[in-house]
């Protein structure tokens, strides 16, 4: 990975040995964050919540994002380091949502797609209805985007009526 990309990914990087389960990744990502005041802490299990969000998110992925997730699954399965200088946008989206993690060990970067999320990804994309549902969802997103560009805002009734 070139120096420019290292700087780009630096703020999302977890220093240390890569881990491959969702619970371990969440723990590693949270070790540098300040603790949340118990008074405001959500009572939902973060692991279950991430899995539910991910299952829904897969149905909204375009081909670029699906290809990125396939790459992430392959690298994680092989526990191989990541040398790609592409896929910046999908990485940022998925990392921001706690779906993928980036570890740095010995000047090598490891893109980790937790095993539980990789299983959900394979399950969802193997479903015979996935392609049709995904295409319809992407069409709705395109419609909403067009409305936003045309009017600057849209009423939810217009979007749900489609």
C-alpha cells in the first residue's frame, strides 16, 4: 500500500494482531475509544445489532460493493494482507458501519471481514431471490436520488408509493 493510502486509512486502522470474529473486532476497535457513560448506553447487544444491520445492508449493495465484500471475505478467509489501492468508498462505508475492520501488523494491512458477517453475506447472496430484491432496492435508491437532485427533498409517501 502506498504512503498516500496509508495516510488515508490511518484513522480507521487498529494496530495489532488481526482478529477474525465480530466480537473480537468490535472489542479491538473500541479499546481506543473513550468509555460511554452507562446512563446513555443503549441496551441492545452490539453484535446482534451489527449482524441485523449488515443483513439489511447487503440488499442495498451495488456491484462494486458486492465485489469489495467478496474480496474482503477472500482475504479474511486466507488471513492474507491487503495491498489494494482501490475500493476506498466501499471500505469507508463498511468500516464506518462496523462491517469490516483494518488491522496493521508489521507494516502490513489486514482487511478483516468477520466470519459471522461473511457467513451472512454468503447466505444472503446465495438466496435465489437476492438478485431481484437487490435490483428493486437499487432502483428505489436511484429514484430517491433523482428526487433529491430534482427537488432537493422528497416526501416519504412519494418514495414508499413506488
